[in-house]
C-alpha cells in the first residue's frame, strides 16, 4: 500500500492548481451570478488535455489515469464546481461508455473529437418519471430498416445546450423491463432532436442543465451502443465510474471552502483577536480537514480501483461519493457559519460553494441510492 | 536546427523567505520554482518547435533534485534535459557558472542554425550576467532583453527592450538571446506531457564529463574559481513613500510642475 503520489501526479497537481487559479477562478463568481456556461474555458481546458485525461493516445486521449482525472476534477472544483461538472459529465458519462462499449468504428468516429475537446459530450438517462428508479424508461426507440426512431424526453441533462454528442438510453423492448433498454450515440444535429427547458438551479448554475426532446428522432442503426437490451448495464457501469468524478468534485468543493476559511479566519478580527485564535475555529477547521482527508483517500481509492479494473469499483465509488458529497455539504455549511454575515453574502465565494455542494448528494445517484448500493454489496438485505 | 534553453531552479519567494544569520538566503528551507524568465525562454523555444519542429534541450546547473524541474519542462514540451551537476561546481558565481554551462553547451555541440535562449536574469541573484557571459565564452553573437522575436531563415529579428526605448536588431544563427517576460506567456504543462516527461532523455554532465574541456580549469570553477566574494548581505533601508497627486486638471499639473521644478528636474 502506497499513499504517495507519483512524480507525474505531483507535477499534474501543481499544474491543475495553477490552471484553476489563473483560468477558472477569475470567472467563477460571474458564471454563477449570470448562470452562464463558461464557453471561453473549454478551449483552454482542451489545449492542456483536460477533456480526455484517462484515455489512450490512439483515440486522441492523454494517456493518463482515472486518478489523474479525479485529481483534475478535484482541483477545478475547488474554485468552480460548474466547470468541474462540465468536464466530469463529458469525460465520465459520454466518453467513457463509448470507450468501454463502442465498436472500433464508433470509437474512431467519436473519441478523437471528444477527447481532444473539439466536441463536448453529454448523457441522457434521467426522465421525469425515471430518476433514482432509472429502469422506468419511457423514451422509446423503434428499429425501422437502417435506423431507429426515438421518441420521448430526458430531463436534467448536463451540457445539454453545448454538447455535440449524447449517450441516450431508450426502451427498445418494453416487455423486457430493464433488459429492454438500449444505449445510443446521438448527435445533436440528428433530425428530431432538440433541447428543451433550461433549468434554473440552486447551484452549479453555469452548467447548462436542460431537457432533451426526441420527436421521431432518426438515429442510424450503427449508433446503437453495445447490443440491444444492454442499455441498462451500459448506464449502470457508466455511473459506477462516473461517481468517482462526482466524488472528486464534492471533495474539491469541500477543500476549496476549507482553503477560504483558513484564509479568512486568519485575517478577520473579533473581540480583539483573529478568529483563528479561538478554539472553536481551530477545532472546527481541524474536524473539517480530517473529513476532507478521509474523503480524499476514499476518492483516490475509487479512482485507483478504476485504473486497476478492480471489481470493487462500484462499491468503492459509491462509498467515495456518499462520503465526499456529505462532506462537501457539511464543510461548506460550517464554513459559511464561520464566515458569519459575510459568508452569507456574494462578496465571498463560500455561499456559492454551499449551494454547489448540495447537488453532489443528488446527481449520479442520490446518497440514498449509494446507501442501497453499499448495503446490498455487503449482503445486508 | 535545435534550440538550447538555459534554466535555473530558484527559491520560491512568493512563500516564506528564509534568511541565514549572515543575511544570505537559506535556500535549503525554501520551496523551489523554475526561474520565471527561464519559463519565457522555454516558451520562446517551444514556439519555434511548434513552428519548425526542431528539438528543444534544456540545460541547468544545480544539485540532483533539479532533475524535477527539467522533467516539468519536458512536460511542457522540451525534448531533452541536461543536468550539469558536480560537487566541484558548487559555490560558483556568475563567471564560473557561465564558464561551466558554456563548456557543457559546447560539449553538446552548437550547429550553424542553432539558437541558445536564456531568461534575462534569475530572481535570486538578479545579475543578468550568465546569459551574456555564456555567449562571450562560446563566441556567439548575443541579443539581450528580447521582447519580441521573429525568425526568417537563419535570421532572427529581435525587438530589444531598454529602459528608455527599444532597438530592433537582426542577428544570424547561431546566436544567444536573453529574453524578458513580455516576450510571451509561458504555457502550462499538458496532461499527456506529464505522463511522457519521465521517459524523455536526461543527460547528466558531471565533472568527469566536462573536465577536459578547454573552458574548465580548477581555478575558474566552483567557489575557488569565483572572483565574486560576498562580504556582507543586508536589507537596504526602505525608500520614502511616494506622493500621489489626484486629478488631471490644470491645478494638479501646475502643482506637479512646481514640485519637479523645486527638485531641479525641470
């Protein structure tokens, strides 16, 4: 067992930090305030390889690891959870299923543009009546000759207005339940595809979260991802890996808030003392640091499990996501309290961090779903 | 064509600055960074690489941990690193350092179409002497303080930034350029670069590798061969606070003129 980062990862961590500080942080508050997708950041992320970190070079990836990817999401999310979400949804939810389930032809067609960041990806599983109970898919796809005709809608889709390629689940055989769901690679210019209502959210307000609408949407037969009926498996396996990304995002939010509170309490004076000199501040910060470090170890273990093709990936990523997201909510709430009135204003970033943290307990499997996964894996039923 | 960049690992002065009782910098207890001007030199070299596909080699003199810095430069896109390291080289001032680096560059070889690029100066010594001295010792034409640089064939057109203006100079390769931070914005390392950095070639040039070079002589290297002696280091007293005049009206300009006139500046 080795808890030390390799030289490569240390080097990357330093770069991620300086990139996040110089290129992402300066616009984070504005992106949140204006609910604006940070378009200008995408080419910069692309240039340095952020959009294809854990994929091989032969498909245009960076030849990196899941751990290097998780660390990138962590560092970006320290300063801007919106940007963390954009990269994570693209990498984990769109690129990953194509890489894991795609035919050689599909990989060659889609991955180079996605992994280089020339195109952005998204993922459509959730429907108005199929949230945590993802098996209740109502979107259908019917094979007609050389193409499928898709009808239905998806909701809460990250990157919806900006993505060029989506992985979409639809029912191809309703009589088979879960086993009647299939996965498709859908391009935004396919006839019958459109983007619907833009959600107004509590946090990660710069990420474009919208409905996807399919009205007799024509999808070439060769865009079926995996085999017919494998869609639910594609989705669940994708989410197993994707949770590492959300866990890393939650970890970053917590660490970012901790950085802010250490700085603030070191300067702010009350009762003739710096806040940092009060034992309450010291104990709270020590507790938060311990939680953040525990979350970090869980996230890194899950990422390493992905790199090692460890069969425990799903178990580890559920534990990491559950713990890191609840840490993010707890830490940001306590940090706002330590900031006092200023923490409640938009003059400081901590109220934004508190709003951003909440979603990590909800998307890509709520904390309750994670508890179900963990308990089931332990044989507690 | 190849580009050689010279780089130095320096103490990170943005963190805690540690000073020894004698007033010198306590380097051992400080974090290190790549000297900022040297990052501009590296970026200039990598831009030429992007355009011409030439090889870029980074040279540094320092203790073995300086390898970490060379690997970071490789992650930016540098193809090869040369680490000049030996106990005999320790304690060198700018004269001895440039002697050793010149010997190392000469040993590696400088061809007709090569360019050596150095940062203007290091933030620890602030002398701006090493680059020009390397050029002298290698008998290369040099242009210092490059703020803009264009290459056509084997000719470089350089805008040399001076305190009171600029000069535009044309120079043929092989040559040595020292650059200022306005020359460019250094790139970050890339993710793939980081994963490739540790498999790129690193050449170690120790005393044995350089001792037979004509520039290397026991009396001109290391502490013994350094003509500079530090007698005392001290913190200079702070200058007085400047005066700000507000407003752009006649009243303010008259006031400014009065002050300048009283000081016999105008």
